[in-house]
C-alpha cells in the first residue's frame, strides 16, 4: 500500500505522505525542498522521509469518480495515515480536497499557486470549436465536460481517467480527438510543450483551487511534536495563494453541490482587492448560472460565500441536487 524512501538506519524528523503518481511525488519533492531551504535542521540526509500512499481513487480507474464516492477518494487514505500518526504531513493537489478536512487536522500551508488554467491537447484541432462534428473528447471532469458541451453539444464525452502519462498515451493512440489537463501539472513535470494551447479563463473557468498544493497536518497540542511541525510548515504558506483558494473553496462550500455537479471558480488578487468568478452548469452543459463579486483580501471567506449565494439566487438549490 505504501513505500518509504528513508535511507536504512536513519530516523526521519518529518515524514511527508502523498499519492505515488509522478505529479504527486513532484509536488511532495517541492514541499520537501522548500522545508529544507527554510529550516537548516531539516537539511540533513534522511531528516525528511517521503511516504507513498495508494488511494482508492488511484486503485479504481475504470469508473467516474462520482460513481465511487467523489474526488475525496484521492485523499482519504492519506488523511487516515496523518490522523493515525503514520505520517506527519499530507501533501495534496488542493483541487482534490473536500471543503471539510478530517477532524484533528489543519491546512498548515498553501504553496505559491501554479498556473490555474486548463491545457488543451489535440492532434487535430487548435480549439474546441475546430473539432469535427461528433468528435470524441476525453475527460473525467464533469466541469470540463459541461463547459465543452455548452459550446459544442454535438461532441461525445468519453471517460478519461488515469495518471498524466496514461492519458497522453491514450490521446496519442487515437482513443479521443482531444483532452484537457491542468496546465499546473504539465508545468511541474516539464511537459507543458505537450499542450496544443493554454485555455484562457474566459473560455473555460478552472476547477476550484486548481494549481494549488495543500499541506495538511495535525491540529494537535499547543506545544510538542505537532506544534513543531506546524511551525516548520508555516514558513511555506503563501498568503496570496491562500486568500485566492480560500475564497474559491468558500464558494464551493456555500454551493454544497454533489460530486456530480459541474462547478468552477477562479479568484484573482490585485493589491488588497480580491475578485472571484463562479459558475455552475447542468451536466449536459445546456444550463449555466454564474456570478462575480469582489471584496477585500482580508476576508476571502466572505467573498466566497457572497458569490455562492449569488449563484444560488440565480439557479436555486434544486439545480445543484440534480
């Protein structure tokens, strides 16, 4: 179920846990490297161990996430290891996290956010509008699927799961005419040149917290082991990134849609002004309801709630329960 990279005979001061995919491990390496840069005591060989944890979302790849429990299945086993004390720190792609975390845990840091946009990959078309009629588009994201169908209802959406390498291979083999990947993941793996183009925000609104790395730990005693871990991690927290994703996640929590609900959100920060745009769609993309508001960076949760409530006023709670 997991693998530990600690050199034999060494006792780590800190154990980081994450999924074992190349992207997840690259993100975990980034957390490790930032910790080493911030704290000399963590720079010794073996001071930080990396623990790979296989999640249900990784194990079941032939069904849509909505059919097996939602995106939280990419973090459940990692949170369990954190609460049980088998790891000290959980590293997640923040867009995989539910709006509520496991009891006894806290979001200790949000790393500087990567590009939140989607990347379009296709050997036959420069953009969605250029695809042949009835072409197949591969994605496991109801958000991406609904926004595509909103513009091109004639296209066929095909379930496309697996890690980045798997999806690139399926695209190359012609299983679909096009797919989307997060630009952040491609950037982190040095594969951004594989993208046909980066999709602008006004063409496709991103997933909530896309491009952000979340660092989670235990919310334990005020002094002692857990407090030391939180002190180390606090040095990694990027305030602008945290403000943006906090607003987006507050909107998502207000909407409280199911894992089958296409929801998108994107916040921008200009000085102390925070702006947030949100969107919900029907699964077939035919109906959409959006809202945009701005507020102060000092209260991102209030902004997120305001946008969520504005969307609810337009669509009604029943729309999200479909």
